[in-house]
C-alpha cells in the first residue's frame, strides 16, 4: 500500500519530465511561484504567435489562483498540483460554454484510467467541472476563452485556457477549514492498494494529453457525444438537487444528465429544464 502521495519535484525537473511525456507541447514551463497560471496563459495568448500552441504552465504556488465564479483557490506549496494549458479551438462562439463540462469529463476519464478498474466508479464529475472522490472534492477546473493576439479572419478561432487544481495531500486540514469533504491523491493511493505510484508529472501528462485530443476532436466533430460521456462519470444523475445563485435557491428538481450544449438537465414539476448557470447543491434529504 502506498503511504505517501507523490511529492512535487523541482520546477526544472517537472519541465524535463513533462517535455518527455508531451512532445507535442512546444512550450512547457513550471515555476516556483506566480499569481495565476490561467491569467499568465491568457496574457500569453493575447501577445504571442498562436502557431506555438499548445502550451502548459504549472506553478508550485499561486498567490492569486482562481476558481469558478471568481473564487480564490486556496493552496499551499507541495499540497496541490496546479497548472494550466492553452489550446487553439475552432468552434462557433455560442458553443464555447460547452467547453467547461467537456473538460471536466475529459479530465475525469483521464484520471480514471490511472486507477484500478474496480475503483474507477468512485471518481465522478459534479456538473459542470468539479472532480469528486465519492462525495469529497478532489479537483477543480477553470475554463476561460480569449482571442489570439493575431486572430485570423475566422470568428470561430479561439484560445481556450484550462486551469486545474488537484489536491495531492492535506485533505484533512482542508476539510476542517472549509467544513466540507475534501479528497486528495494520497488518500486515493492509500485506498487503491494495487495502484502503481504516479508522479505528479504523470498526472499532469495524462490530463494534458487527454485535453489535447479532446480539443482536436471538438474542432473536428463538435460535441454530440458529450451527453453519453458525461453519463458515465455523472455524480448528480437521479439526485434531488437545488440550483443556487447569489445564495438563493432558483430551482429544485432531479438531475437528468446534460445535453449536447453541456447544460445540466433537471426534471421538476414544470417539466425538464436546461440549467446554464448556478451552483448545484444536493438536497440534504437525499444526499448520500
């Protein structure tokens, strides 16, 4: 049984390992500290030649790491795996919102492949893109889109920046401070006694390679397969949920998966509705 989570090596060693694993990423950097890897890549995208992508930037510590809805990503050096990657994507502007749940599915699928098969069902996705180990949050994903500095004539050409924060260890103290269940890779490694050890760079490479494939497929084929893929990792399907916005319950119903636009489908007394915004809370009376 693994007693220790894989520890972060030096930034230069991370770069060396990642360049070996991701030869199709022409720009890979890992730094000791920055404000926000997502903000950095967004700035690069507005200034640099788009022919150089995909890009990958990681940091041992982020001073202004961001989560969804403008939240601050709480992190400490060595306890979290934090990085962002940038890809060119060619989809209509109205389809850009679909990238967020798609990235969640892709990352969940990639990490599941690292787990022994019988444990994979425990890793799920809470719409739109929170990774859960059972009911405890393991990782968060922030997807942002901008235009390249040398944007071509095509209005469908965008740069998508995907930021990922995954807990490596320290879940117990996080659970206490946040007053909600938090998971980390160390706990998963301890539970999956027959799982090979994975270095942090292995986790990053698995997620980035999967995202690279997914962005190319989205450009080529669109999002028609998203509902089926989401169903295999859906943490909410069939559960009674509340949709909350600005601390108010807007809707209540039963989660019914997602549509091809990545919207959450919810059945209520008013019928089946598509939800685009808001936080999802599982109703206490039916929570697992």
